[in-house]
C-alpha cells in the first residue's frame, strides 16, 4: 500500500511499512519524517495522526482502521503543526475519495481545548486542504481503460493536444491539409507521450498506448490506415509493440528500459521468400516426367512449348528456389528465363492469379503516380528531388533525367527512404544512393558483359539501355549477374516485372529498398495485407495517399 504525500507543493510516494500481516504505525510516521526531512522541525513527539473527524489514531488502532476501510488521515505535530500536509492511503482494490473540504488540524496537547474543523473561526476552518491525493488502484485503472470507447479515446487525445501551446498548430495543419507533415506528426507524438507518461508513469500499460493510438485516428480520421486491422497500428501496434508512440516511448525509457519486459513479436511473413503453391489446377510434373520436361525446356526453339512446360514444372521450380542447400541456381536449371521473355510474369500469375498480377499496371499510372508526385511537391525539396520533379515536366529541357514513370517511382523511394534498421554495421544511405539499388542505366552500344562483370549484388535491379534515360529501348532484370530480358515496352511495365522477380526467384528485398517494396507489395498489389511486416512510415504514407480528399 502506498501513500502519496504533498508537503509545501512537493509530492512524494511513501510506502506504508508492513510487518508480517500488520501495517506498522511508527515506521510509517518515521518514513514521512525522513522523506520530507521534518526532523529539524519536530519535537520528540514527532508526527501525530488523526482521522478526518479529528480523533487521534494511535499505534494500536492504526492497523485495524486501515483494514476496516479507513483511508484518509491527517498529519500534525503536538507543538509544531504541519498545516499543509495531507495523506490519503489507497488500498489496491479501493479508490479513495477527494476530501476537498477537509483541512489538517494539529493534534492538541493534553489539556488544551480542542478546536473542531467545523467551529467558525477556528484555525482548521480557515485553512483549506489543497493536498489531498487520489491514487486509483491498478486493477480499477486497467478495467476503466478496457471500457474506453472510441469517443473517450478521442477526448483523451484532444484534451492532451488542446492543453499544449503547440497543439493548436496541429489542428490547424490537419484542418487545412487533411494530413500532418512529418515534423508536425513528431510534435503530436511527443506531446501525447509526455501526457501519457505524466498520467501513467514511464511504462504505461498496453491498453493505455492503444487508447492513445485509437484516439489519434478517431480525432484525425484521414490519418487512418485502411489496410491495417484497426487503422491505428502505425501509431501503436499492441501485438508487435511498434509504431510511432512505441518508438518515442522507447526513447524516453532508454536509460531504464528492462529488456525482459519486451513483448514477443508476431510471426510475420517475409513475403518474397515465402513458399507458395500454384493457384492453378493444371497438372504438375514430377520424377521422370519432370526430367523430360526440363530437357524439352532447355532445347526447344518453340517459345509456346517452353512456356507450357514451364507451367507444368512450377512446383519443382519453387522447391528449388526455396531449397537453401541446392547446389544449382534456378537459372542454371531453367536457363530459358534468359532468352524467353514473359516467364517471370507467368510464374507470378500462377502464384497470385491474373487479377493481382495486373494490379500495378492498372493502379500505378492512373492513381498512385499522381498521388506520389503531389505528396512530394508539398515536402521540403533538395537537389535530388528537384531533378526528379523537373523530369515530370514535358516542356522542360531535360536530356539526362529519367522518364515520368521512373521519376515517380524514385520519388516514392524518397518518401520511404532507407533506414539503418538498428544495424550498426550498416551505414544509412540516402534516397539517391538507394536509387542505384533499384534501377541503372547503360548507354546503347556499351558492353553489357563488361557491365555485368562489375555487378556484385544478388538482389534484382532494373537495367535500362538506350540513348537517354528517358528514351529507353531495352530492359533487363539483373539476377545473379545475369540479364533476364523483359518484353516490356515501357519503364512502368519493366518495373512491374522487376518486382515480380523477387517472388519468382524467392529473393528478399534489398535492405535499402525494404520499405519501398513493402509499400508496393501491400498497397498496390495487395499481397499479404495484414501479414507482411510494415514500418509505421509505410502505413502512414498509405493513409495519406488513400485518403479521400
């Protein structure tokens, strides 16, 4: 049991000592004395305890009164009254009431007339108590949080923001833009974490963190993520203990964080490397039939026959790319990827179906491209972003920039930049540097063989060949230093094939491009929605781009 004591504007918790099953009266009074350094002000009588009626409480009655439900006491001194010190003892299962009309009266000396609190003109009636404390029980507090509904969560967040001088700036920006900039979002999170820790301590319960996250997206509905389970996981995900609120709270707790209290992470899929069976019911070949098909695939000059046999050996190929002990590369066993365009798209469609396969080409040019461009125009620019935006202007003279599709994709990468991901061994790189991991250009006439000899990365990237970046004639997907030809006629179609290559060959996303590719995966293709591990930044950007203006 704890008592929260205030003395001359200073509040401190004082534990009520307990010996075996009894609460110790003298040790408690000594604890109060020591906590506030009152010894110099007190005689040998030390502190004296009375109940709310002014009746003196002695050592014999102290334990019994507490156990019987008496929770509010007054502290005084026989000769030197401590007139502004109130103590409210709180049981773990019971919540005390505010004694706002009670004052602290000194315990009178024997033989001295007693001045009752309700006697007009008495010292006690002239001094109001401003230090009586309520300490809600832990169980009651948790139970109340579970009962909080959406409206109460909104009111909690709104009250916290309204009480802060910078809170009005947040409301003004949201009302004007129907979104929050990165700096404003950080300011909001800082305010709410300060409010949270002030009310619930440095380690607030999960229910409290969830309530604040719910309150944010209820108060600011355009900040909701339409693809997540509850819409607020980018602010706080109670299952993974991630999100902007969780991150800020960890920063606040860093010096005293106990790793043993860390919540276990859910088992989220790393989508490109997850084994997937064919959605189609076509016959798959095994054993000798599969070996015969591999021979046909390798030597046939009829591309339609090659594609048919590739469909029939899909399961065999998937087992190969997911076999970490396999000594042969999939491109060694299935070399026709290197000279028959369209095989990547065919395998991808067998995994997810034609509808999912066609989503990027259907949704990126007509919807997401312009949304990304608009989002970047409202953000602070640097030289790299200025060059990408300039490439979008058809009237601007730009002989060195990419076409509008690649430029827009690189702007998306700017919105979802690489992070260090907590790996000290890996230095954080810029968006411009990360772009080199995504797409590269080779001037027509240059040696492709020489170029490939210098490539030292396994993750696929798009190689564009032409006279200028914005006038590309040929495309290759580079995997294992080998060029896989694309029959794409546009850069957007070529990128579509690049993305699909991750799944066909079971390749993890390049670390610098993880957030970028995850956004494409879940938000555009709608693959593994709710299962893929997404950063709060990915969820926040999706909420921005998908909001209805």
